[in-house]
């Protein structure tokens, strides 16, 4: 296909490729290349790159221009797109080779101005780190004025845009200015000059400020501040590494991520952006992770590339109602300079790449992220959320590295396009749980007993994947070890345990056993519950003394330990308080809903209809109306708060479900009438049933010939968790009796071990077996173990991209080998090694009705392939075998070929990207010779030569049943490929 035809046919895909990131950088880099090759003249460039015009409009202008120029221009344009975006961002056309290189076009430049054009791509790269030095050279030579410098250094421009702006200005100044800039770059290269932090000489007052900030931050961060920090536990002693992961499409990441990787280059998807998002569910350790980063910087142990670190809490920023400038935000909310504030702030502005800002809890901000209100002047005052949003997107303080934390559901596409990268925080691994418990208990014997108790209760072990739940279990070890058969099964059980622990700790003479402890502390629970409920309805997490007084919270209630004084909040001496963790606020609010006689009858139905109201932005307003009438005058809520409220309201609904379960009714009946408890329990059951039915009604009718499939949304997972918290099999059975699908898809639903426990509880009641697809979640080995109870109702399991190791496979195979319906498994893109193949080999030997095994993109070598071959020799049923992206080589291919050469069932085999050479191809030819079932053989991206292909051709001559053999990207010349195509049309190159 000709290049011009390609440009025309794939216009839409090209536009999306160049513009989908929202940044003009890709388009401008393509323009740089076209200018350098002289396919565009300067007037063309100016016509395309019109300031203020929409990015898509500029891109369309370029496509129109390229198409009308010539075939060669289109060839170069497509090559430039491929060079700028190697992965082509989903563009599905083949880009032809460019016959003319820059070297061929780059004759001896007659002028320096022409050199600026022909070397433009490399000059843009070289100038990005030395804009200030280049401007100084141009000013010193008399070519640039201060106004020219200001235009180049507009804060809204990225470093690459500043470099291009500088080159454009230099070009307009003429030959002598161009000579100056080229000489400056040349001298810089010769001297090997690199701008390093140690070569800076910050002002004396700046260094004093740096020392004051690090000293203050070290003092604030040295003790664990989350969960109330009441025990004065050293962060250094208790901190346990959590699981950090990059998005599943990230490449070149072959080791676990550490704290340093959050701000490193690893996983970067947008080099022009400055903001890193750390996302994770409530209680997964986001705040503690940031606190650890702060402490490492303050103590000089890490992150020393940054001269200053400014920490912010979005929860606390909610209480700032004044309009501030960036300078006021930094100094008033972090650390105040004793003197020379202007000089220090100017140094920050001049060296943004040496500054780090952290923003904890973006999901707790009252306003949802928006990039509509642009602000680029750091001295201009604006509402705090406007400053924050402009800092995140880079309109303000471009170059400053920002790290923000948030729950996943609060982060939409509008924010994601401004991210440098996203890092997922997935709680503790099994090793992390063990490490945390041992660190938490100074007595090793107690730690061992707690760990033994957890291992004996796999459900509780799965819940401890969440650091906040692991902390509660460790904190309540006496209650845990004394509960015998009644050990916690649900999240509600765990929070009841910590509630009882706190009350018993403050009042040791009260009931320590039985159910009377709640009745003895009922007024405290109601006071704190009302405060928590009112706060969630208003997206409020920090409370004044007046707020506490309105809810009836007394000094005695405060002393129970559920509230802690909020640090650094008020310029006055008035105290402010917050709950020790947001999940505890949700739990106490749920208690208020269940126990209070003041709550409206419509509270529970409205709470479970939140998913319906989410799209309208009415959830906060509707829910606020459930508050007692004396509070309603203050319930004027902005619809922007809906996104922030939703996660906490859902957590609260989950706790309401758990508190109203049969197992806790005896506890509640000491505090309110059985009629009220039963009525509210029936309300929850009806709401859950209606919610599930709504999801089932949304299932589309299957296409003829295909299985009926349901693609569940996160709201479905939430309902499943609520059903699990109620622990009533009747509700689970009723829900699953109405689910009539063959395939249940739960991809990208933030499913971890906690969600797996709930899924297994509900799905085990399915009437008919289903295929369960959990691709692209965070299941892990702990989650696999939680899923085991529902394997009897699964005929297939898909767990792509879930950080599963050989240990998880060992436990899984031990169960599914006994499940008569189980026939298919897909585990590609995990962390499997040769050790797992012995379990799959045993499965294949034992189950003569097993159909599909896909283990692509793992770490299986020839030894693993040989182990697998032992099982394949005995198996008479396997139809699909996928081992692409492993390292089996010729030896592994030969072992598999020997095991499969007499197979009468194999339909599809993939060994793509396995280092298979001609010896392996020749061995695989034997399968083609003998098979009566094989239809497709995939050998793409290997190192097969002519000899191997000729062997495959000979085999194909004896087998008309095989439809295709895929051989793209092997060790064949273009001439050999053409020759082989003529010999056998079923070879796909």
C-alpha cells in the first residue's frame, strides 16, 4: 500500500495517536523531524503550529499538508510517527521504510540558521536541561532582551516547548544569534557540563530553611501517624514494605518496585508530565507510604535529588477557605521561613526540578478534579483546590515532581492524562503480613501465636492483606487468641473486635466477655456515630469543637481513642479532631444508622441506591436529607463532592450490612428493639436483591453461536461484598439463582484478596458452572486461596496479570484437580517459573477431560517445558496450549513436540517469542506430520532459519487440515520469505 493511501485510510488512527495524550509533544516532535528533513518549510510549520488552536485541529492541518505534498513526504511522516511513538499507540498500519535518511539530506549547511532546522530534534533535547544558560549567553551577546527571555520561560510551557520557543526566537534574530546558540551547545558538550544539584550554591537563608524543614518533618514523621498514632510506635521499627505495581501494559519491569521507584524513571508513560499517582483502596497503606518517604528525605537516607519536600494533606486543605498564592500555600501549610521568604521562593521557582510536593488523599478533597480553570502565575491567589489542580496538571510550577495518593474510583480520565505514571499499591504480600505481625509484637512468642491463628483461618489471613486490617488484628491479639471457634470472618467482625478492644482498654472493669460491652458504651457509640455520619454526608473528615458539641461528643468520648487531634490545622489555638482512620469513621457512621432512633426510615434504601445517583451528582444531597432535621440547615452540598463521597458511603453501606447480620443480632438487641433490627435487616436484604437484579437485567442477549456473558462493573463487586458481610447464604443463593450466564467477566475491578473472599462466598451458590474471568486485578497468591471454595462452580478460570506465583498455583491445582467441571485455565503475565509446571503436569495426567492451558509471558524455561511434556504424554484431551513469551528454546520445543506428536486433540499451539530455532521447528514438524486435529501453530518472533521452515513446509504437504503456521519475525531474509510464501500459502510471514 502506498504511503499517501496509508495516510488517508488511517487518518483517524493517526490523529488519535498524535493527540490522545492531550499533550502537543508528539505532534511537535513529528514536526521537528519533518523540518529537519526539509519536507516542511518554515511557513508550513507556522501554518500547522498555531498557538491557541485546538490540538486536533493542528494535527488535521498537518495531515492535510503532508498528503498534498508527495509520496516521499508521506513516507517520512509515517516513519516519524513510528520514531516518536514506537508502540504506535494502537495504530494498526504497517509503516514503510524511509529511503532517505537525515544524513543523506543533510548536505553541508551554508548557514547557522539552516543548521538550527536540520538539527532541530537533537537541539531540542540538548537545550532542555540548560535553558537558563542558553538565555544568559544570548543576553550577554546582545541578541536577547529580558522580554525575549520571559517569552521563552513562560511557566505554562514544558521544558521541550521552552527549547523550541528559544530556537524559534533565535531563528528570527538571524545568523549571528544562531551562531551564538550553536557555539554555546558545542562548548557545553565539550566540557561535559551537566547541571547537578551539588554544583548549585543555594542562598544561605535557603539552606537554613531546608534544615528547618527537614528537622520539622523528621520530628513529625518518626512515629506512625496513621491509626491514631496512639502507641508512639517508631515508623522505622514498624514500617513494612507493601506491594507496588505498575499498570499491566508496562514493559521492562522485571523486579519488585520499591519506594525509590515511585519518583524514578521506571514505568514513565508521559515524560512531559510531573505528577505520579499512587492509587489503592482504603486502608492499603497510602498515607503510611508517604510518611515513610517524608522520613527518608528528612533524615537524608533517600530522595536526596530533591532539595525540598513539601507535604500536603488534602483532608486538611478542605479546611482552608481562603484564596492563596502558591507561595502562601507552601509556607503557611508546610514550613514557614524565618526570613527572606521572597528570596527562598524565587530559588524554588528557578529550580523546580529540585522540589518534591506530596498530596495525600486526593479522593478526600471536596471538589472533583477539573482542568477547566487554568492558572499559570505562582503569585496569583486562587481557591486551594484550583491551585492543587493546576499544580497536578503542570500549569503551575512546571518541573516540580508531584506525588499524589488516591483511591482508584476517584481518578478519572481527566486527571489521568496529566500523569507521568501511575503506581498501584496492593497492600501486604503473605511475607509482608508475617513481617508486620512480627514487628508489631515485641514478644516473639505472641507473634508466633497470632500468625498460627491467621494461618488456621485463611479467610482472616486474606483480610490481613489490607494493612489497616492487619494492624487491627495485631492490636487485638488477646481478643483474637481468646475467641476459639468464633474467630473473625468478615471486615465487620474485625472492626467490632477493635471497638471492643478500645472500650476494654479504657474501662478494664467493664464487661470483657459476652455482649454487654456495647450497651455499656452505647452513648459514646451514638455520639461518635452521629459525628461520623454527619461528616461523611458532608465530605468532612476534620471536626471543630463546635462540631463535637453538636453531636454530643464529650471529653470522655474523646478519651476512648477513636478521635485524635488533627495536627497543624488551625492558626488559632482551637483544637480540631479527626477519626483515627477513615474506615473507622465509616464504621461508626454505620453503627449510627443501625442503632439510632433518629435516623430516617429512608436512610438505608438511599444508602444502597447511591450507585444510581452517582451519575447525577445527587448522592450527597439526597443522603444529607437523611440526617436529623436539626442538622438540615447546614446540608447544602455541592454536587462536585459526589465523587469524593461515593467510596466512603459504600464502605459505610458494607458495614451496615455486616452489623445487621444474624451473627450480631444478639449484640444489637441489648441496644435497640428486635423490631427495629429486623426491619432494617429486611431493608438491607431487599436493597441487595434489587441491586443484583438491576445488574442481571443489564446483561445483553448473546450473539448467536456465542456464550451468554456478563461484564460486571465495580458496583457489582460492592454488592457482593455487602452480601458476604451479612453472612446469610439465603441471600447469596437467591442472588445467584437469578444469574444465568455462561461467562462472568470481572476485569479491571480492583479485585484483591478481600474481594476474592466475598466472591467465593457468593459464587459457590451458582446453579450452573461458569467461566470466571478476573484478568488485570490484584488477586495474588492470597486471593487465589480465597477463591478456592467456588472452584466447584467454575468450568474455566482466567487470571491474567494478577501477580500469582508458583505457590498460588500449588494450592489452586490441589483443589481444581478434584472439580469435575473445571476444564480451562489462563495464567499469562504472572510470575510463574519452572516450579509450577510439576503441578500442571500432574493435572494433565489426572484429568483426561482438561481442554485449555495458557501460560504465556511467564518465566518458564526448557526444564519447565520438559516437566510439562511428561503430563502431555499422558493426556488425550488438551486442545489449546499457550506458552508464548517464555524461554523454552529448542530443547523445550523438542520435548513438547515429542509429547504431542501423536496427539489427536490438540487444535492450537503457541510458542511465540521463546527463542526456538530450526532444531525446534524441525521437531515441531512431526506434530504437523501426524496430527489430524491441529489447525494453528504460532512460531512468531523466534529465531527459525530456512532449514526449519523447509521442514515445516514438507510436513504441511502431508497435512491438509492445518490452516496456518505463523512465522513473522524469524531469521529469514526478505528473499527467503517471498520464496517460502510461493511454496506454501499457509505460512504467515
